[in-house]
C-alpha cells in the first residue's frame, strides 16, 4: 500500500523527481548536488530563503539525498537575526518596486488623460463647449504645434540641453501630431506583372509630394537642433539673471553693462558670463562651429517655410481688402522710383529709405506686398479680353510692357531684397491671413513645423552671438 501511494505521488502531473530519488544502489552517479532554495521554479514566485525554511513541511529523508538539506541545518542566533534582516530588506525592496510601478502607472495614466484631452480639443476645433464655433482642423493642428513649441522651448533662454521631461514631451507629442501626415496620400500609376505575363497598370498610394519631400527634411533639422543644444552639456560659460552680480567673475559688471545696452529691449534674457581671461580656444571654436550649423538650419527651415507659404492659396478676404490704388498705399516717393527708374536697383532704394528698426521693415514689407497684388489684379483686369486677343497679347509680350505688370515685378523684387536684408522679419499680413484661412492640413503641419524650427535656430544663433560678444569684450579689456 505504501508503495502504491508513493507511486501515485510520483505520477502526479508536473512532478520533477530529484536526482536523489533515483535508485540509491547505483553508485555510478555523481555526488548529489545541494540545490539552492532560490533556484528553479521557486524563483518564479519570488520566495525568499526564510520563507522556504519556515513553511516547508517535514518530509521523508529517504526520498531525498542522504545529506541534510541546508534548510534543516541548525541555525544560530546570529544566523536567524541575519535572515530576519535580509527578509526585511527584501520586503522593503519589493515595496519600493511596487511603489515605483504605481507611480509610473499614475504618470502614464496622467499622460494618457492629457493626450485624450488634447486630441479631443483637436477634434472639436479648440472649442471644448461643443457649440460648433471651433476653427478648422488645419488651423487647430497649426496652433497645437505652435503651443507645444512655446511650452517646451518658451522658458529655455540659454545654451543648455533640454530637460529630459521636456525632450520626451516634444518628441512624443510631435510624433502624434505628425502622424496625421501618414494619411495624406496621393495615387500614382504603377506597372505590375500578372501571372500570365501581362503587364497591368495599377494605382498605388504614397505620401503627397510636398510632405514626402519636406517632412523628412524637417525631422532631420529638428534632431540636429536638439543635438546642438545637447552639445553644451559641459561649457566654460554660465548665466546670471538680469541685475545680479556673478561671484565667479570680477569683470562681470563691465561686459554685463555692454550686453544690457545691446539688448535693453529684452531685459528678461539671462546675461552670459565668461571667465576673467575669456574662453579657451577650444570652446570658442566649438561655439563658432555650432553657430554655423544653427545658421544653416535656420536658412533651410526658412526656405521650406517660404515655399509652403507661397504654395498656399491667397484668401478671398485678402484680395477683397486690397486698395484701389497701389500708389496710395506705397507712397509717392517709392512709387516714383519704381516707375521712373530706368535701371531699377532695390538695394539702392532700401539704402535711401534708411530703415531704422525691424518694425519699420515689417511695415514696409506689408505695404510693398499689398501694392504688388493690387497691380497684379489691375494687370489681369486689363487683359480680360476674348481668348484670341489674350493669345495674341501673350505671344507679342504686350503684358510685359504694361505699367501695372512692370510695377508688380519691381515690387516683388523689392520685397525679396527686403526679406533677404532682414531675415528675422516677422510674417507679413498676407502670411498671417494664409495661415488663418488655410484648409489644407498637410500644408498647415509643414508650415507650423518649419516656422517653429526656424525660430529655435534663430534663437540659438542669437544666444551663441551673445556669448561670443561677451568673450570678445572681456579679451579686449584685458588688452
């Protein structure tokens, strides 16, 4: 009966016989190893050494190795005390792991709720009341990218890496906003060979051409700008808030006064400080290299932004608001030079105007742009003839000698030179109107993404220029 009962126990499913339960008369086997209580299946349940020794039932010694198990060895007082200490430490560790998991889960839940709220705001067109007064999807996504940039980079006014949480937020939420472009596709023909050898022409989808070209370039520029900021982890310069004196530099007052006079309109910008003898040549070379990189990124982002804005349709509200006379909008002085000059030179005209500030440059750009479209509209109206007359006019290039056409071309050239001379110029009223009334989601994403990258690159260039200016001022004082 005992043998049958033992056989029943051994034949239970999942039972793993130990090496010592084999025939003990077979002396060819190797000495039975002593197994740790944390090895094997016991580790799956996270049981501790003390738990195994405390809750193990008395078992027949003949069914296992003749050697006593470590759990049945006599335990001294110091050993019991050590086991109790280890048990408490492991319980604390397990509790800490559980608390960390709960904190991580709470943070994930909070992020999910935030993302749900933002996507609900996108779907409702920034109108959470549900009254139907929201803006279109294109404007909503454009505003979302702009607001995200202000949240992540708005408080970053120094040459230093982004905080990890800010960097994670920027990457995660931009990936969500840019994922909309995966569904903006166009159909193109493609040749496909069938099994019988015939060639068929089918239509396949691919990203729209402007998204296919510009979006990878923008993501690359984005990564390069983050890399530029990360390169200033170890730096020789530091920052002091406005009006505070640095205790690490005895010459801080002099060059700080120069910077304040140079940037008196931006009092909130932190003041860069350098060592008394200036930066090292290695640090100065690193700053110049990163400035060149940021400047090239700024030019690339500005070019993409300008091309996207040029492709946007001009809103009807803008065309309806144009004045009847371009001369009245632009002024007699500029109009007379545009119309009477035999050899038109926009650079000479800009030099004669003596533009004193960026505000005046932006105001002039708006006036030139309005006059340009006013003359273009007049040129189109003057040639609204029959189809045959229009063909003859185009063939004989009569429209190129038209006064309105000449004025519109010269105004366009003047506007281009003005933007080249003032690359940091803000958007004109036409650009703002295009963004406001745009209905193309793909163009809205590309325009806003390139615009925020252009602004970040420009800021990085300005911050590096401030540090180099301070360094030059300190070295000049030493001489």
